[in-house]
C-alpha cells in the first residue's frame, strides 16, 4: 500500500504539491484564527469531577455563578510620596476606579484575520487595605482567553489608562496576577523567543548545507514542514472545535516543536536515501528514484510515526484532562506529518530530482571512508567494549533518579513588574491575598443554611496552620450554599502551600463542616494538590500501556521477538538516563524542590517514542544489510556507515528544536531534558549500543526467524568478497553461518 501511495504521489507530483500548498494556506488561516477559541488556561477545568477542588468549582458555578477567572488582576494603589493613605486618597481611589469601571476599552485593530473584537468594560471591585495603610488593592476582571493577543492588547489599554488616571490624582499603581502576569512574562520572553527561534532555524539550515552542500536541501525541508505544520494546526483546532475539546495553552507550541523535529527528520531520512539511490542508479529518472526511495524507507517512517501516535494516544486514558487532550492533539499532528512524508515529500523529490543537491557534485561518488565508516567498523569489531561503555554512561546518568521529587512550583520566572508588585503586597498582607482560596459549603438535602452554623468552621480555619486570614461567610441566593474566602500565609504557588492545603487545612474543613452539608476547598494550591494525585495515577497507567503498544509496533515491523525487546530495553535505559541527568541538574545542581511534575510523562513519551524512530531506522537497515550474503558484523558496519549521517544530523536537528523550549522558564526543564534525551537516543543508543548488541547477537537478533536473510540469497560456499574497506572481515561460506560463525 505504501508503494502504491508513493508511486501515485510521484506520478502526479505537481498536483500533489499544489494540493498540499492550498491545504496549508487554508488550514493555517483557520488554525490561527480559532486557536484561542479552543484553549483553556484554567488548570482546574482539566481535573476529574471526583476531586475536592473540582467539586468546589462546580458549587461555585452552580450556586454563585462564579467561574475561575484567569484574567483577574490585582491592582495596588499607593501615594506617589509613599505616605499613608488618607481619607481624601481613599475617595480619589474610589472615584477613579468607578470612572475606569464605566469606560469601555476599545480593542486595537490587529492584522490577523478573523480576530475577535475584545472591546469591553472592565469590572472593578475594592479589595483589602494594607494594615499600615500604605496601599489599597483593587480587583479588575476582563473576559476572554489571557493568552489571546487581542485580549492582551485590551489589558494593556486598560493598564495605560489606569496609570494615567491615577497619576492625575497623585497616586501610583502596580499590577499583578492573572493576565497582568501573563502579559509581563510574554513581553519579557518575546525577544529571547525570537532569537532562539531564529537560531533553531539557522541550525537546521547550517547542518543541511554542511551535509548536502546545497541550498535547496537546506530550505526545501523547512518550507515543506512549515506548510505541513499549518495543515496539522488547522486539523487539531478543527477537531477541538467540532468535538468541544479545550486544549492547554502550551499544546500549540509543543505541536510546533514536534512537527519541526520529526518533519525535518523524515525529510532527512528520505533525502539521504534518495541521494544514495541516485548515486547507485544514475540511469534512473527522478520520479522513479523518488518512488523507489520512499518505498524502501516508507515502512520505517510509517512505523516510527505510528510509534509516536500510539505513545501519545495512550494519554487519552489519563484522568487529568491536560494530558488527555495533549495526546490526541499530537497524535493527529503526527498522522498529518506521516501522510505528508509519503505524499508531499516524495513529490518534491520527484519535482526537484538531482537539483535538490545542486551545486554539489561530490555526492555522485560514494565515500567508502569517513567518520561513519570508521564508527561502523569500530563498533562491529569490538561490540563488547562499546556496549559496556554505553551502559556505563547511561547507568551513571540514570543514578540521578535516586531521590527524585516532583515539583509543582513555577521555577525561573523572569523578574517583572508583576512579580515586584506581588512581593510588595506580600510584605504587608498574607502572602496569598492576591490569590485567595475559597471553601464552598453546600447543603446535602437542599435545606437552608444559616451564617451562625458556620461560626465554628470560621474560627477553626482562622487558627489552622498556613491560614493568614478568613473572610466572613457569604450565602447563596437560595441560602443552600455558602462561601468562605481564606488567605494563606504562604505563597499559593509553592509546595509548602500544597502540603498545607492537602493536610491541615482540608482536615479542618472536613472536621468542621456543619451536619447535613458537604464542604470543599479550591484555589491554586488546592487545585495543584489534586493534580498531583491525578498525575501519579496517570503515570502508573500510561507508562505500561504506551510501552506495550510500542513493543507491538516494533514486533509487527521487525517480525521478531528478540529485536523489539533489545530496542525497548535500549530506549528504556535512555529514558532513565535522561530523567536522571535532569534531576541532577535541576533538583540537585540548581537546588530546586524537584523536577516539574509533567517531566516524567512528557519525557517518557517524547524520548521513548521519538528515540525509537532512530532505533527503527538503524535496525531496519541492519536487517536489510543482513539479508545480503555477508557476515553479520560486516552487515552491521555497513548499516552504520549508511545511516549514521542521517541519524546524527536528524538527532541534532530534533534536539535543537526541543532545546529551544529551554529559553522559556515555563518549559525550561522539558526543553533541556528532551534535547538531551534525543541526543542520547540518536548518538548513543542508535549508533553505538543497538549496533553493538546486533553485532553480538548476529542473525540471532531476528529470532525466532531463521535469520535476517531473504529467501534464496545465500552465496555459494566458496564465494569470496572483494577486499575493499572492510579488510577485518573475511568472507564466510554460507554453510558456516549455520555452524555458529557470525
């Protein structure tokens, strides 16, 4: 089927290129216009319904009409001269806030098509006053997705207007929390992100120029992958819109990185094999060579892509919604890339032909020597040494997992105006005042509640460890529910806050809930404490299911029981080594509370699934070479010689793509860890450990099949091979293979 598809694509190459171009343009337009309609930045919305904070959020919405507000901004208002607020100052603050609350903010026009109009009137309410009367707090709410550039422009308009109006009254303001923090962080990272993105593209171009000595080979893959990325983005957004699914805000950036990485990888695999095909068959036309190339590599690319799809599809089993929607989104994107790899990419090769490698000419002559050839001979001649060396390196890095802890803290955030404002507030008020927690009490039988019945809960919570202040109870309109706001004495985005919430504070809530009621606690620390529990359960489910699916795909590709086991052990060691190295750096080296709670799962999926790509490529080539009438170790050396340049180049490109995520504090750990994991998978596992084990096992690697040879291709017993660059290997008569000679 793959050969039929690639033959069709190369026969109708121009039509295929035009179709993909039109699809890319149309779906890119859709994806950009609708992306922020299908993303949700509220972590609590992704929690399963049975968790305590999720129940509290339902009560808040059902009984009080309150939904979590990711845009709620805390505004600090103080005198310009730093003196205490007087009664006159309080009146000016109230009057100015009232004026701002009546003024409609007009959204600036943006160039993006179909962008929503976020013009609106902000909702402003009074907050706490510092005990020393050095400032007053206001709360401002805006409607919309805080990651939407259109809404961010509206916030900036409000911020500038508020600064001007309060300055007219000799008052200064500071903004923190919600969209204020989002905007400040985005602005602080904008330049870094642009520079890193340019460097990543530069790395891809430079590597391709150095390897192929051709501008077409450097830029065509990038253009093609950008086109395919637009199709994938539109497909994911469209699917989310149709099925009513909310995506996490980080999903689009992860999809982009994954597609750039694997797209360039697959194009490189095809270009290396296409160049080899043209060199070995100079009489072939470009269309035939492209079809033949994709037909040969297509199975390996398909298996590699399906491995990624299977691994990420298992996230659909996760209880935590953030994982559950990430998996299918990336799976859809990879399927789009797979389809393009079997249609658009061969069509482009057929169109460009030998012009893909212009102006270089050296490729027309095969190099029998070089770093790849020397590596192949060294690994196959001394497999024990190289296998042990790889295992020692992986084991040393893997030892870092001992004592590993999970962290839910936000690490490495840039020093912004929002951060400084939050620090000023925390010096005078409880640290959690800008991010309050709320206890929701609801009658179990529908009977009315009385404020007096909550006196005991209020008193006990006020004395609970970690609680700085408790607000007065507020009853719902039907008096069947009540809410109590409480402010933690520690920052709510820390591990200490989560420990307090999941321990003494929730214990106090459960112990003091009036008879006939249910009481639940929500807030940042409470939500992330529940997420911690959900993630731990998901890890125990997703890991074994993903590993099983990958093993099945490897079995179907390799038709062997032993080879998939060898590859799974190799990628497993790579995963542990990468996680250990990340723990050593971030938890021990940088003295953080632990590694990000998402790291083990994301790392497992990316390193195991993407790392398996390279193992599939080298193993498939080893099987192809072992099908020839040569000794097994010579087959391994030939396989390394042919595939090492493609795997090394692709690995560096993919690692560089993921490493770009390290530029953002929010994805710093994932960027470093996945980049390192891909380097280990491509350079250590695929080019050293797996070939060394293949050389040791010989054709026994394909057990229970007789060997990697194809039927009817055994040489005559006395056939002698030409010496060439592999003098260490002697010709082995066919019957010797059956006598244990490898």
